[in-house]
C-alpha cells in the first residue's frame, strides 16, 4: 500500500514513545493514589497536570482519540487552585485506569494508524508526477497532456466523479477539476478537500462566478481558471506546487525537546521529499540554521531553557533569518499565546495533537510561497540588471 513506509515509521516511533507514555500514565496513577489520601502538595499537582497535558497530545497524535479526550478531562480536573472534590477524585481515578487499559498495548492497531490520517505517498511507473483532469473537454486533456509530459507530468483524464474516485485511491499528485461537469460541482470539491486535504486542486469554472471563487478558496483550491482554459495557464499554476517542489530539495529545521515528536514530524513530512533536520536543544538552533539555511523552521512553544516564542524573537533579530517562515506547534491553543507567537514573528501554527495532513498542507503552503517570492525577487533583480 502507498502508506506502508509512513505507517511503518509511525509504528516504530510509537514503540519508542510507548515507554514514555506509560511513564506518564504511571505518574497519573501515583497522583490518583495520593489524591485519595489528601490534596497534592509540593508542585505534585502542577506536575500531574503537565503529565496529563502531554499524554493527551501524544495519545491524539497516535490516533487514540478517546484516550486523548480522557487525558484532557484529567488535566481539567487538576487545573485551578481549589481543592479537588471527592466526586472529581473518583472520576480522575477511573480516567487513569481507563488510560492504562487503552494505552498499554505496544502495538498500534491498524485503526489507530489509519486515524492518524497520514499524508499519501505518490508513485507512478514513469517516475513522473500525475495530474488528474476531471472534465469532459477531451481537446484540453490532449493538449495539456502533450505540454505537461515534457515537464515530467503525466495527465490522466476522466469525465465522471465515480471514475475520479477510483483513481484518487491510487497515485495522483494534483487535480484539475471542472465545476461545470455534471455530477461534480462544489460538493465534489468539498469531498476532495476533506478526503485528500494535501492534494493540490485547480478549479475550472464557466465565467466570472464570484461565489465559485469564494468556495474554491475556502476549500483549499490552488488556483481558479475561467473557460476557455489554455494548457499554459494550468502549467503555470502547477509549476510552484508540483513541478518545482519535485525538483527543488527542501530543508526544514524542526526544534522540540520531545525526541519522539520530532521523529513523528520527520515521518509525516516524508511525502514532501524534504530533508528534516531535528534539534532537541534550543540553544543550538542558530548554529544549525547557519549550517543548513532552511526553507522553513518548526518551533514548539513549550521548551526548556529557551521557549519557542523567545527563540523566534532571536531569529527575527538576525537579518539572515528574518524572512524564513516559522511554524509553531502549540498545545493548548490559547488566544494570548497565539497573539504572542505572531508578535514574535510567527507565520503560522499547528495545534497539538499533530495531524499529518494539516501539518503537511501548512508546511507545503509556506514553502511554496517562499519559493514563489524568491523567484519573483530573482526575476526582478534580473530585470533591473538588464535595464542598466
């Protein structure tokens, strides 16, 4: 199956993370036992709340959604400064017992792996990228196929939603969707958006329909074209999101004190073909940036020694890194924290637990925008030089 390399990677990371996860469960079990005797003291309540929060994030990341919800509830019980009511102590004890039951297995079930919602790995027998054209304009498909082939893109054409669904389960790298095709329209675009959130989709419509433009943008469309469509227009839209991304090597620096999460990030970004450099010590980041000159930096908000927001400020104060996109990982999402992130210079953020498609989509979008701006700047410089 197309997912197998990523699934094996996730399983391996789960096996490595499992000991740490069970250690947090054990800590919560000790807290539950202590609560039956009286209030938690000497920072024990704060530490237990931290364990519950980390456990919720880890459980959700690996597809244990019920366990993640229970751990969140445990965190809420421990939150605040008032004494915990007897009924809540009983509930907390039951939650911890259920967490032990659900998370005790060192092997992920296939259901859990599927629920991580992994990004797809695409392949083709020719080694080329594949563009699926969903529409009944045979002439456009033929002309587009001839032009795209020289750029390493194979064009597959279908004229119904059912045929499209059968091909989407295989290796498809981008879609050209004609909204005027019978049985397609915006509902099918919404189906693509939810079922294949990382798949680039270019939308074709009849005339200037502003409502269609809004819907296409809302549902993640990478471009909007009006009929009649020329192959060159499609190629231009694909160039940044598909053709260039396959030919340019991307470097991403990911910074987090959680080694297991870094491993998961590296596995989830594998479909992008990116080189992911992981850093566990925030104080080493500037040296790593100088060595790698990355296209994107991923920072965790909550880290020891130097938190992600402070580190982002340090980066933005250095002229070399002011334009490098910074994506934050944060848990939980609090308005005040989000404000501080963007004040420090963040470009985007992903909330924990980290979901494969969301992370891949946001990383891909940031990298494509950066490349587009670089090429525009280079073209501007060339134009200026030629006019001198």
